[in-house]
C-alpha cells in the first residue's frame, strides 16, 4: 500500500463518502468524481489531510481548467447592443 494516495470524496447527510480506489495522482482521483460538489482528499501514512497548495492547484486545473491563473484573466468587456432591425 502506497504511503500517499488520493480519493474522490463527497459528503452526504454529514458523512464523508468516497471512492474505494487508492489513486496515485490528484488527476486520476478527479476523474473518479461522479457528482457535483466532489473533492479530492489526500491520505498520507493512513491519515486524511487536505490538499497542499500544489495539489490544490493540480485539482483546480483538472476540474476547471483554471487555478492560480484565474486571477490573471482580464475582465469581460461589456457588449455594445444595437437596435434590432425590424422588417
């Protein structure tokens, strides 16, 4: 059994539920998330822990295609609306 692995987690009625796999990477655990609100939890030396900043960025990139780069996005510009042409 590896000393560090990840699992896809979710909560239901106050209980922590997760997949039964021991994923070697954050990305492979993300692929196992089946419901909205799912997350990845790290297990190191048989103790659950939150993702560290590097793992969190990997999670964000795998889930949403963003991460720390999201802050660098430029804001959306307002579209100029024109009067419709009526026939």
